[in-house]
C-alpha cells in the first residue's frame, strides 16, 4: 500500500508534506494541477466510496486546492476547485462532504460557468460533519463545527457551531478554552507510525491469497 501511495498518489500533488497516510488509495482520485497538502495528512477512501481532490481549467483559469498540516479527510469527501479552496491545518472532514467553489453552470447559460465561482476559505481546526456541503464564496472561521447534513451558503464566524440548511450559528464556543488539535497525535512520530501499522494490520487481517482467490472464483454476499 505504501509503495502504491509513493508511486501513484504523491506525484499527483504539486506539493505534499511528509507523513501522508492514505487508506484504500485505489479509491482516491487526484485530478488536475495546483493541489498542495501539508504534513501528516490522513486521507481515507473506501471501496464504492470514492474520495476526490480535483481542480479544473476553465477559460484559462486553473483551480487551486491548498490544504494545511494534520488534516483528516474521510471517505466519500469531494473537494473540487474552479478558482481557489484553502483549508487550514488540523481541519477534519467527516464522510461524504462536498466542497466546491463554483456552480459550474450559469443560471441562464447552462453551457458556461461565467462568473459563478468564488474562493472558499476553511480555517484552522474546523470540523465538518457527515455530508456537509460548502458552497462558493464561503469562509468558515477557525475552530468552528458544522453539523451533519448542513448546507453552508454564507460565512460562518470562528468559534461556533452551525447547522441546518442553510447553516446558521446555533451555539458559541468559548475561545478562552484550550482546543486539543489533531497535531498532538503527531507529537511522537514513532508511536503514531506504530499505531497506524497496527491499525493497518488489523484492517487487513483477513486479506489472504486464498481469500482473494475465493472472492474472485466463488464470491459471496460478504465480499
């Protein structure tokens, strides 16, 4: 798996920090240029649940995706840029999130994007719940949480919880309290490497040559 990541995944980025971890890398799609990610990123995909980082070239403008350090991206999340998407360090995406800085088609001219694109900025230590949608032109402030299933169409300030469609602030967080961020998980790199290796071995414990041959020749509903 690590060899696959180093050979096929790492070169797909314009820039990638050390410690990249990818689960089910064959179900991760990285398309287009201008995609950068910081150190110790965890990107998870799953069979039948593609994770995608994608930029497009539209009328000579290439989109950009910039992702900070210690970011978690869960299976089924799609981040698609026509202009610019910036994601701060320690931010977490739960499964099935969709972030796009464009409508991709004009309201009346369905053949062109025209001006229906604006940059997205997601701050540091943000947490997006399951199936959150973030639309064009949105800024989400540091430390904020977006509730599962929310549709973010307007800016969300820092240090709050927002939810709903459209998402609205439902609770303020205390900025005076310390936030324990994902970066603390990487304070002991050797221990993190050991734990990730143990997790990988556990997840792949039933992956044997015979099991693979049986699933090809005599598949069951459990395969």
